[in-house]
């Protein structure tokens, strides 16, 4: 049996974006009817819908589907969550890893939901600072934990491909709520995400 990729896109949005991308291709001096780029407007239209699908998703609803009563009240850490987003200033990618921790307050969350929340907010036009805060506030408001922490490490192609063109720079952002405001708890989290536990 052959593999068939199934993707669904809104035909109206695809048509509008396709027309816009064709104009962009022409605007930069390329022939939009050249064989190599003839189907690029449609491919780019579908790619853009995929990369911004977070606008049609609700992170709180995703979390609420997997909340469980539990007496565990120690730190839960999920680190090295891959993320890919588009910088809202230049619409160029930035990518890296998110590290999330929370201290339950009578409720725990299905672990797979944390990366899903990262995807919801990263699949939008973003800046890293707001992305960090979006994830932090969503978890804090939905779970009402004793504390929550988010650290994101990313590289930005808008800095690497254009502008200052610095290839080895990375950006780290962080946010802390509740018990993670305390130095001892915060340091434990930072130590855990920097260690290589096997």
C-alpha cells in the first residue's frame, strides 16, 4: 500500500494566499510562470496556513481535556520541546526549544499536552518574549498550579540571514509564577533543564 499524505486547507484562504504569493514572486523580479516556480504560490499558500494554524486552536481547551486529580505536589519538568515559529517583524523563522515546569496543586496534566500548547502559540506570528508569556499564562490560568516556569532558547533567522547577520547568537527568555519566584525553586528548575539525566 502506498503512502498518501492527507492535508486539508481552506480553499478560499488558499486561493487568496496563492494570488498574493504569485504577486510577491513577480515583485522580486522572478517570472511566476517559470516551470520551477509555477506551483510555488499554491505550495507557499498551504505552508503559510500550516505555519499559522495556531490561530484556529484553543490552548486552554487542549489542556482541559487532560487534567487529572492527583495528590503529587513536586515539580514536573518537560524539557527540550522543539518549537518553530515565524517572527512577526520579518516573517522569517525562529526555532529552538522550550522547557516547561509546574508544581501541581491537586491536578496534573497529560504530559503530551504541554508540547501541544507550545505548538498552538508558536504556530502564530510571534516574538519570543510574547510566546514565552503566552505559554506561561495559559498554564498558570488553566491549571492553577502552585507555580509554573517557562524557558525558551531560540535562534532567529531574521538576525542570521539579514540585518546584523550574526550566525552564532541565540536568545533566551524566561517566565516564572508562584513558587518559581523563589530562588531555591527556580534554581532547581534551571539545574534540571541544564543537566543531562540518563
